[in-house]
C-alpha cells in the first residue's frame, strides 16, 4: 500500500470530526426550518446564531454583518454584483487585478459587458498588486475595488491594508465612498483579518478550505454598505440572501472557524514547517525553482523540462495528490493567468505544480514527496514531446 | 392511448432461409435483454411475427427508445387486439381506436385490411370498404385518400385481430449474436465508437481494447473510454473492455526509433496486441475507426503499413466517410459529447510535429529492429497485465 499524501488543501480539505458532529446534530435532531415559528424552528435558528457569532468574533464585526451563502463563488458574486447594483449611481468604474479567481474575474467580465469600465491592476513578479497603479486609476467614477487577500495559485499575500489605506485616503480627499471588497477565501483561517479595522467593506470566506463542508460560505458586509440581493425569494438573511438557510453547512462553517482560530498559531507553525521543508529540499533537486509567496499553506514549484500534467499523474501514482499550476492538455491550451501575470519563464508555464497544505500534513510527507520527485524527474525528462 | 402489445417488424432476417428460426430466436432474446430493466414483458413468436407484451406498468417513451436500440428491428407497431373474430366486434374496436388516437381531426386515411385467417367470411377488399364507411360515419372530419393517406389503418385478421396505424422506425441491421464476435480498438475519439456501432449493427458481438499510457494519460481519460464502451453497449450488449498498459512500449519506441515514425510503429504494435487479445477471446476480426486520409497515420500508405502486422480481417466501417458523416452518427448514438471531452490519449502525447505520411514498409521494419532486444518482453508484459472491465449500459447512471 503506497502512502497517501494529500497536498491539495487549497482545492479543498477534509472535514474534521468536530464539524461533522455539529452537522449531524442539525440533520438528525435540529432539522427544522430556522424560519418556522415553532420550537423546531427555534432549535435550528440557534445554529445559525452560533455560526454568526463564531465568525463575527474572529472578524471583530457584528453578527448581523455576516450573510451566509452557498460558498465562496456565491459570496464573490454577491459582493460584486450586489454592491455594484446598489451603488451604480455613484459611478461606473471598477478596479480589480489580473490574478483574481474565476469567481471574481467572471462576474467582473459580466459587469464589463453590462457597460462598466474595468481596470485590471498590474502585479509584480511576486504577484503583489502594484499600489502605484491603484493610485493612478482611482477616479471620480470608481465605485468598487476588489482584490484577493491570498492568491490561490502561488500563495502571494496581497497588501490589503495598504490598499484599504489608499482607498480611504482617496475617499477622504475627494469626498467619495469607493468600496473595497476582499476575496479572503484562501486567507481565512490561516491569518487574522479584522475587516472593519483595516477598512474592508465587503469580504468573502468559504468553509471547505478550512475543514468545513463544501457548499458553505459567507460574506461580511459592513453595516454602512449598500448591497442588493442577487437571489430573490423568502427574504432570509435580511433579504440579501433568500432561500431556506442551509443549517448543516452554516453550523459546519461556524464550527470550522472556531476550531481553526483556536489553533491558529500552532497550525501556521506546522504549515510553515512543512512548506519550508518541501521548498528547501525540492529546490535542491536539478531544475526545480520556487515561485511561492508568503502564505503558509501554498507552495508553487516549477520543474524544468517536465509537463505538469504528466508529473501530477506520476505523483498520483505514488499516492501524492497535488494540482497543476495551469490546466494544460493538447485540447486545452489555457495557461494560468497568474503565472503569466508574474512573468514566469515561458518554458515553465506548463511545468508548474501547486502543493498546498493543512495542519495535518507532516514534515515526513514533505520529505517523502521530495524523494519521489527525485526519482521521477530524471525519468520524465528523458521522455518529452519533441 | 395506453398500449400493452407491440408488433415487432423485422425485414432482413426474414430472408435467411433455414437459419431464419435461429435469427428469430436471437432477436427475441435481444429484445428481452433490452427491455428487462423497464418492467415485466414477454416476447412471443406467432406465425412468423414477434410480439412484445407488457405484463406490468411501463413508460411508453422509454420502451420505444430502448426498442429502437435493438438491431434487427425495422419497425415497432403499438397495436390493439380484438379477440373476437367477428365483423361487428372488429368494427367497434376499430372505431374506438380511431376515435381515441386521432380524435376527430381532419386527417386522411386508408384502411388496409389483411386476413391470413381464411375462415373469416369477408374478403380484404370488402373489409376495407366496410370499415372505411364506418370510420367516416364516426369521424366526419376524416377523409379517405387511397394514394397518400396520412394514416394507414392496418387491420390484420388472424386467430385474433390486430389493429395499428403507427410504424415507428427501428435501428435495422441484424440481431447481435448472429454473426460472431470482433475486437474493437477503442481510442476515446469520435470515430472508434461509431465503428463499433456500425459493425455491431450487422449482428456482431463486441469486445474492445484500449491502450492506456499512465502517467502520460490520466484516470479520467480511461474513465472516458469506459463510458464510451458503456454507451455503445446500449446497442451491442455488454462489452468486455481490455485495458492495456502501453507506456513502456511507447517509451521504448520513443527512445529507439526515429521520432517521425513513432505513431506508425506504435499503431503496428497496437494492432499486434489487439490481435493477440482477440485470438484469446474468440474474436474473428478487428475493428478500427480509421478513415482514409483523416490524419497522417490514416493515409493509404500508413493503413497498408499498419495492416501488414495483422492476419485477421480488419473492419474499418468509417473508411470512406467524411468526418462530418462520422460526427453525425456519433451524435445519433450519443457518443459525441463524451468523445470530445478534452483528455490526452496515448496517440497524442509524443506525436511528432511532422509524422511520416508515406511510410515505406521496409524502412519501418528496419526501425523496428532496434527494438528487437526488448520488444518481446514488453509485449508479453503488456499482455500479462491487461485489466478487463465489463462495460454495461446500466452502469452509466451508477
């Protein structure tokens, strides 16, 4: 039996026992509709309240500033489409970056089609947003700036505080109210973020990246922010997100948040240890280079002369699960926008893998992975497409 | 209208002389296999006709769709039966049938009565005019048109009376199992599932072989081929899919032979392996989806060159078809959407930018000599490690 090493935690994580337990309670015992007037409804509603409290405690915001969604994608869609719809009278210009996740990028393309003007900010070779570019682009027509907190492919930690400061300074000087949205899906649970203190108006989080269930997520919306719903119905979540609350997912997200922040310090230490081990030992191998940012749980490595898809499957064969930095196959020549944006050597665009960790990963697993890489790379390099 | 009986029409097998009963038996069995999942049915042969009886509740649309996948059937007629072989009873049944199926719509019709039961006192001609008269009386909006009627109202007088007016087109061909078994080389592309379908339509049972090249091809590519085999098995009956690990042979060719000959040499070894597996499994022929000139490995020269390694007949039903014609069939048999899923297959991973299009057999053979010291072992190893998956259409939804 080959060892199993799951190094794809930025894609999704396994559910931890505490989360599973609270979810089962909501399925077996408190299965009522939180909106029902009777006791069963009250019982279910407690889980919603619990989750709002658990999350707002970590974000240092009010519980009513948390809106539950069906996941990170919906949170991002609601943030962008909902805020723009509610504030479109203030202007028609949106600023984002060239390295956003598809769930930000595509809603923004949709807005562009609807007639909004969009600026995509440059990033430097580490994937960090060019703050000078931001200063230049903020204007009287700008209504929203959206950036991620941590890049999902290479782990760059974006300067969200500086961005917020720049926006606030502009707002003050020009009597404007440009809003700032942060996609914090890869950052949440791995670092402390207090949106209200930083000056973030809207912020997306997701449950399944932090050992919570898939289909869980939330949007922090500052009380003072005007936002419109993108789904219409029974008026749950203050009318901003209609639909019977997914009690199981919400309770699971709340519990995962609580557990992750309880152990934040030791978790981050473990993540960094595993990440450093992998990067140090792997880059000692021939033709391996590191593109990783500072996020403790994401490593991006390029393997000269090897196609990422082939290496991915070869690792899989040894029980090691990672993801390709870019989706590439002969029929799908789409190369990662992030890797292009950081000006990665052309030859390495299709030779890059992402290794992403959770606190259950060990240094031994990282060492085993490097050992396997050491065996595979010379063989795979012998056979490449001519 | 709720039908409980279907008359199954078949054309070609009617002409097979003394083998006819064997063909009919196979067809009956095929029909039973196909409809088994949809409810309780019985299949009976009566006077050179096949009848399907529903013994339980069933979904009409699903049943027709399934019967249209049975090779050997040319027409499916939902019928109503009158057990009393007397004119008044027949007349009443015909009128109620017409009223229920056509209401009183303005359609033209013609009665087409036949009697094999010569004890019945009226001739076919008399039946036609009498029944026509009563239908016109009952449905004043309908009109008779003896040349091009919208509705052909068939009334067959046998030991019972069968009434029907719909003939739903069947798949045609011959029932699977009446013509031996062949081995299909299944790649994951558009053409090979179509080739399998076309040969199976001539009554041939299928097995299939797929060449897998991990880690250069993924588990998803393999899953795609299993799914394609499952879709084709909806017509042909279950397919044993032999999955060959081809990586080492491919790498050996890559290392030792001229790069532009890689594909052609690879295909020659694929054919050899396929033939070995075919022999072991009682197949009498190979099937490929090749079409002349479609790609470098399918020029006349290349085909001749690959064919040279085989002793079995190789059937290439797409050989004279254009790509669009093949695509049309793949859309009809529902393999197209799966075929175009973008996973790399073993034919594309090491492909040369400019492969030979006019390979010369002697040169290819000389290149293959460079493999002499390893190829027998590699072939044996590939044959020893074949994984067999039984592809059944039921598992598509599982």
